[in-house]
């Protein structure tokens, strides 16, 4: 009788132990799943703002994270029925997941690109730069000068510009999109550089800016304070107006009713604005005219050339040569002798 009881109880005990093992595996899988889910949830909460979540918002966030971790645990530790469901849903689910990842990546890149375009003109950043020591603003100008030089180089030199124009006019949609993004980055960075240069003159008191032409009215025009120049982005508007004013045939500013937003009396500002029109304006307008001309002619594909200046290419070549020599020196055997190749049979 006892033997039979033990024999009958063994299946029940083994089933109970298997159930506990499955539960433990599920709990362990949920713990592992909570790591990526919790990180994503924490990032979303920071993006929304801690102060914007109240009461039940925290409860819903916690339930959502636990639910996502529970679903993810079946991927970490699948069961027989979850494996069957995954096999049945795999073709469609793979397409949905891949599409969602691509959409997320494109959205992230678009947000990063817009942030890169808008960040130099942020009121908070410009206020911090002007309020910081002078060396900080000078260092920012030096960095912007180097970036702007490398971005404008392909538009100024004839051969690189011809290659870019051919890619935009005769290339595929991807090439056109990349050229358009590159063009927008050139415009934004160039304006940001001259914006910082003119802000530096205003900070040093070497130039005065006015909202109305000085000396035209009975009441003397008041100089715009530095804080108002930053908060109103008046210098940015002035540089954009100068680009529109360079196309007299279309009369862009008069057509859209965009009057000159800022005036100045300092010769230093005049020389800087003239340099902006000669370097940036002519490069941008010349590139646009070249694109319009090439649209109908369908030119022959030009030879591939580097988009970097010669000095930059030489510097990169020297750095690469040095790093390569270091790697070969480290990989050489002791005594400076090269290893002999084994004799072929």
C-alpha cells in the first residue's frame, strides 16, 4: 500500500515541480525583460517631463512597463504555445517590426537634423554664449568658421560643385534628398557664423544696431540692446533679408513684403555683411542657378573629386599614415626582423 501511494504521488509531485520551475523561469525572464523596457520607459518619462506626470499617470506607466516586460519575457523564455504563435506571426510581425524601426530611425534623424539647424539660433544658447567669458564665444566662432569653410568648399570650387549638381539633377531620390539636406545645413551654419560675428561686435560695443534707419526721423533712433537682439533674432532676420536682396530680378523681399529688419552704422558691420553676401550669397545663388541650368541640359557625368579642401586631405593622410606606421611597428616581431614565409611544398 505505501509503495502504491508513493508511485501514485510521484507524477503529481513532478508536475508540481515542473509548474514551479516554469513560474521561476517566467519571473527570471521578466526580470531580464524589465531592463530594456524600464530604460525605454525612463527615457519616455524624461522626455515628457517628471512634473507632467501626476497621480494615476505613474500607475499607468508602471502597469504598462510590467505588461511590456511580461510580453517580452515570452521572447526571452518561450513556451510551446508562444513558439507556435510566434512561428505563425513571424512573417507579418517581422515586416511590422522592421517598418517600425525604420520609421523610428527616420524620425530620430529628422529631429536631430532640425535640432542641428535650429540650435545655433536658440535664445538660451546665445544668451549663455554672450554671458560666458569672451574666449568661449571666440572658440565657438572658430569652430563655426572651420565647419562653414568645409561646407561651402564644394559650392565654391567648380569641379566639386559640378559633381554635386549632377548628383542632384540626374541622381535618384536619395541623392536629391541628401543634397537638399546638405544645402540646408550650409545655409544654417553660414548664417550662424555671421550671426555670432555680429553679436561679438555688439557685445564689444564696436557696432550699433537699430530697428529704424538712424538719422531719418526727428527723434534719434535708439540702439537695440544686446538682449533684445538675441531674443528677437534680429541679426538672423537681417542676414536672411540680405540673401533675398541679392536676387534683384525676382525682388524676393518686396514681393513677400519683407522689409529690412535691422539697420546699422558701423563700417565693420558693413564689411562683414558684404563678406557674407560675397561668400555665402554668391555660392548659394550660383549653385541654384547651376541646378536650374542643368535640369534641361542633362550634362555628362563629371569626374569624381574630393569634397574636402587640399589642406584637410593632407592632414587626414598624415594622421592615417602615422596610425598605420604605429600599427605596423607594434605588430613587428622583436629584433626588427620580419617573419619569414613558410616554404611552399
